[in-house]
């Protein structure tokens, strides 16, 4: 594969859980490792909903990729975006026009939200994938209350205080719980004309139950817990229409100023880069060692990989899967470079999944036990803080949480940025055409 | 002035240091108090440069206005922008089309940066006034390093690593120090091709010395300390031209990708709202009780007020002045409503001024002593943390500082947002016309 005298060039596309895990396995090799990401930061996505609901600051859940990798002298970081791969010439092409030669390529480029053919809905129902998304959602949620406070018309007020979440996977459920907390606790004494307690939160799910990836008992527990928090849940209810004024579901119109899309992901256009036919949801089918069946020098891991577990089921798009795949590929490459020829296939070690439901409840589906309520919530807190990259983040997140928990306050409740970004319709009242300027 | 049976309506424009101080004096009155601000947050402006240089998160230095005032049941908060005042009809008109009746009006609308007739410079040299400004500057400073790391041409690299600060008041000096720290400590091991230590920081000042508002001895100390940090200082050097490629000063061109404007402020268009002729820098001349000579029901305080101290000198645009003026006007109004007729004029109690110079040095000009170096820096830290509104902010800022000080790390080093906002020229390399999208 490689001439034994050359220093192998390994390119990793994406610095999410998978890419960083692979990079860190390769850190002490005699190799030239390049990590490309279009962001300068690794994002701890499982907590993004807390930024969107003003509990955490962006810096609490993100770390500069350069800092994470600064002690690996064989590794450089490029802030750039991949636009294509020439597998014959073994080159990665980027947005800036750079061409990077590789001997081995690890594609860990992640996923994006899937509107299932309704890309026009994106305008009215943004998804939660990046820090900008989270800040835009935070801004628009907080502005909805501000506008409602000024709104004389009762019906318009009701529309402003209605939030619809499309999709009841972990993101939809955790957002619903956090929005309910924000409304019923953090904001409760801040307004004079409206009562944020009257916020209506509707969780819409096409499938027969929420949190379908959890066992039925746990998802039933979560369902009851959310309803006790005042959240309306519509299951078996595919969304029919999304527009500026709200949504249509089960043939009925729900007037809502804020609609957030939490309904499924697809891989970024990796198949197009690699010139391959995608499997389900744009993912790339990989072999047992996570390399392409047609090209042993290209690996695909994480959300972009279509990969079956030992039970034959497709592996879910979880950070834990991506991380283990990154570690596996990193070790495999290290072994190959040492001349080893072990071909032990990738095996996902499922350590369980967790989802929170508001202030002190959660569900946990662990291999050895299923937990609900406070014990699951405590476990969730410990696990998430522990896995955050970097001590500082851990301390700041912990401090924020303890403080928020004690006071019900929201530390990051700032409305920042332009009124119209990210495809949101403006919800700030403006008499004149001219936009409100900052200066 | 008021019929004794009516509940007086007091409108406060602006929730900066002055507006909030006035509001809090009025909190227990039998009155209808309305605070209008175009932001939902009070901003602790003296620390904004720390957000711009990635040491603090926006939420660390800002607090939602509603939270600050939530316990004052006679006070409501409006997120809106004033566009005019009808003094005859005693109405405030806002951007959203609302007309607010007032019996007493307190204008505490603050200041904005003054480009002294060169508004075209704003495009290339943004100022630091809002959280968005700070985030844009942070993004562009960090992107300059990213781009330099990718840049093959030595001259272009040098331009990317040159930062010019126009104006050597406290903001310019503190930014210069913080940028030098960022370059020489926080980023130092993060890059492979460039050495951030070679960052060139140029502080350009039209007047004869930096920090002109401090005594000469202190400003000379700061000058030497900044030079020891490697910062180039050009005094007596009015800026002649600012364009995309850099600046012209003393007839010489300095190639610089990042130019930041720190050179003087003017009042927001308060004179226009009030239909009055402005005094210097757009400010409104007020009487000894801070009301308009022509209208005793309208007060102007803070940066928007032109006001002389007991020594005849104009009061500076400091948070401390605005705060004391707000307290004074609040108490004056409370007295008037109780039927008192004291006419004690406003007196500014100067408790001193401080400016930091990087990692553990500062200057302090106090009424009873002048401090330099570490003692001044310690005083500065204590004072600033103490004055931050809200305990949580205090704790988070303290934690961030201790951590940053121990590790030289920067917690908030995220590049967030669109590539082109706030008038910055794009510094991300793009081969294609199409902008890099987030999704």
C-alpha cells in the first residue's frame, strides 16, 4: 500500500466525535495527519439544545479544534470545506481551492437535517445543528415573548406563545422539556402583560410513539412526564404543512410563531464527493473494517457511514458510535503502518442511551438496567459533563447547571444578532421597512 | 406639574448604567415606570474587549434587563427603539409604531462611535460597541490566523497577522494588550506553519500621548509596558486613510487585514429626537439638575448629556458618571413626587479611573493615590468583577479569569456566524462566488 520509506499522509474530514477520536489514535505515529473542518471548533452536539434554550453559552459546549489537538506535533488543522475527492489521484479538493494529497482518507463529515423533500419548510422551521442555529433559535424564542408582551391582540399573542417541535426523538423531547422549563420557571416573573406559563408547546411525531429508539416502557414514562409538564404530544401525526403562520397536522391548523425541525437527518453529500451511490439517507455503505468495499484507503465513519451491528441492525447516528468507529479506524491504521495484518471487524459496544425530560427527570436505557426519573437524570448529568472536552468547559457547564438548577434562572438569555438570519421570518414588529440597526 | 391624583408615567430610554440606576431609584414609587431599550440585555461595556479577544463569553458580561428589574412591580420593560419624542404632546415614538405617553422622561440612550466624517471607514474598521461587534471582531481576528496558516505568500501572511487599533484611549489600549496576550500566549502552540508570536500590533493615536485622560506619569508607564509587550505605538499620528488592505498613517502605508476603530464617540441622535441643537459630539446641554433648560420634565444623562463638573470641565463618558447621574435623577424625581423642592445640583463624585495593560498590569488614577503594575491590576479585577450585575456573572467571569490566567487559554475562542457581517471585508478564502454555508 505504501512505500515503506515515505511518511504516510492521513487526511481526516470532520472534527466531530469520530474525526477527533481517529486523530487522537494517530497522534504519536510517524505520519502527516491533517484534520479539515469548516468550523474552528468541535461541538458537543448533545447539549446544543441547552444553548438554544438559554441555559448554556456557546463556549460552554465547544472547544477550538486546534486546542484539542495542539499537543500532537504530527497533526495540522485546516479551516476549510471539502467539496470533492478524487479517489484515483488520491486528492481532497476544498472550497478554498486547495488540493490535499492523501494516502489514507477518513471521512467523518457527519449529518445534516433532512426535510424529506420539503426544503421550503426550512424557511419556517429551522433545525438545530450548529451554534448559529442554536443562537438563532434562542433569539427567536426570546423575541417571541418580547413581542407577545407588546401585542394587544389576544389571538396574535397566543400564536407568539405557541412553539411546535416537529419530531420526537431525543432532540425534540429535550427541547420541549427545556422550553417548558424556560416558560414555567426562568421567565415567569419577567413580564407584566403576558404570563409565560401560558406558553403552548406541541410535540408532533409521525411515528406511533416518542423516543422510538428507546424501549416502550421508557418512552411511555417520558410521554407521561412531558404531559405532566403541560406539553401537548401528538403521535401518529405526520406534519402536513409548515408555513409562516404555523403548521397543519391531522388536517388541523396550529397557529405558531416558532416551529423547530427535529425530524431526522441525512449524511452530508459524502456520496457525491466520493462519486458513489448512497445507501439509505445519503449514507455510504462500508465494509466490516469501515473502509469502502471498493477502496481500502478510504474509511467512512460516524453519521455518514451505513454500518450494521453484530445483530444485523443499522447502527444509530450517535456520538458514541462515531467515537468508537474513530478509535477503531485510528488503531487499524496504526496497526497497518506497523505492518500488522489483523482484520478484526468493527464491533459497536453499546453502553446505553439517555434522554432528559426537563428539570430533574430522564430515561436511561443501559445494557444492564433501565432507569427513569431522578436517578436517570443524575446519571445523565454526570455522563455529559464527564464527556465534555476540556476541563474548563466541564467546570463552567457544571457551574451553570448548579446555578440554573438552584435559581431556575437562565444565564445566557441574550438576544444577539440580526433580526433575520437562518431563514426565520422576522418576528420583531417593525413599522418601517428599514431594519433595526445595532449602532 | 402633575395632578396629585394621577399615577405619574416615567419613561426611561436606555438600560445602560444610567438608565438602570435611575430605574432602580424609582422602583418603590407609586408610578408607572417604562424602560425602553433596543436590546434585551444590559451590557457591561468595560469588559466588551474581553469578548472580542475570546477571553469571555457574551453571557458573562450581559444580563437580561427584565431579570435585573423583575422585582420592581411598577416597572415594565419594552424591547423597542425610540425614533422621536413629541415634547409638546409628551409622547415617545418607537420603531414599532407605539406611542408612549410620559409625564417625565429620562433619556439615557448612550453613545455610538464617531468616524469624524469618514463613515466609509466603518466598512474596514469596525468599532467595538455591542456584543455583535465583539463577536465579529473575535471571529475576524481568529480567522486571520486561520487564513495565515493556509497562506503560502509571506507578504500576505504578514498582512493577515497585522492588527491596527485606531485610537489609544482605554478601549484601544486594553484591546492591544489583550490581542498581544492572545497572540503570544493563548494561540502559541496551535499552529504549524505560522508563529502567532510574530503578530504585529500597531496602536495609532492622533494626540500626543496614549490614555490622555490619565495623568502623564501613568500614561508614560502604560506606554512603556505596552512597548515591552511588543506593541508598536504611534502617537501624534492622525490616521489618514483606511481601506481594505490596511491604513495610511504619517504618509506611510501599513498593510493590515484587521483594523479596529477605538477613536471617540458621539451621542446617539438624541438631539434629533428632542428637536434640539446639539452641543459638542451630538450631546445635549443640560442644566445643573440634568433636566433640559427648556423642559423640566425631560432629563438627559450619561454619554448623551453635555454636563460640566464643579471644576467647569466637561464630564467624561464613563459608566460611573452615567450611574451617578441616574441615581441623582431617580432621587430627584422621587423627591419631586413627594412634593419636595430641593434643588441640589448634580455633583460627580470621581472615584478614579482604571485601565489594564495585558496580563497582570494596569494603571489606576484614584483621588488619593496613583497605582501602576500589579497592584493596579488586582484593584481593576476586584472592581470590575464586583460591579458586574448579578452574582452568576460574577462567578463565571471570575472562574474564566482564574482559568485563563493559570493556563493562558482562551475559553471563548469560537468562530461563529456569517463570514460577512458588520461591514467586515471577508477574510475567508473562497474560490467560488458561493458563500460557505453552515448546513
